[in-house]
């Protein structure tokens, strides 16, 4: 059985790997000033990769064309995953940079 601490450590390592790949992270807050999500964005080649972490069990990542107008709610994407943060981040880290569409 995986402990909550193990998952948190794994997610921290994964987030550091994304930063090394050029992701920039934002920390939007709700109307009470509480953290609403952790949002990472990386534009490269002809695509934009976005990841949103709401909780350890609720994350979404996607790859979309670079000309998408709303990166937080795109109308088009070429790849998307939703689920536990560790699994979504694993799949995002496995995406090849040369897959641009």
C-alpha cells in the first residue's frame, strides 16, 4: 500500500521534472484567498502543454495547438488525461516533445 507521504514525495519529484522541462507554474486563488489549484504551462514547438492539480486525486493535463485561445478550457486538444495527480503527471512526463499534434 502506498502512503500519502509517498504520493506527495512522488508528485513533488514529478513537478520538479516538469519545471526542468520548462513548465511555468501559477497558483490561482479563490475569492477567499485559498489556493484553488496549481497550474503549469509550457509552450513549445507548435503546442501548449497545461496541467492543473486540484488535489492528489484530481488532476488534468492536456496538449493543445499553440493557437488555442483558452488554454484553461480549450476547444481543441490532441491529448488529455484526468485522474490522480501522480498518474497524470507520469503520462505527461512520458509525452514525447516531437509529438506536436
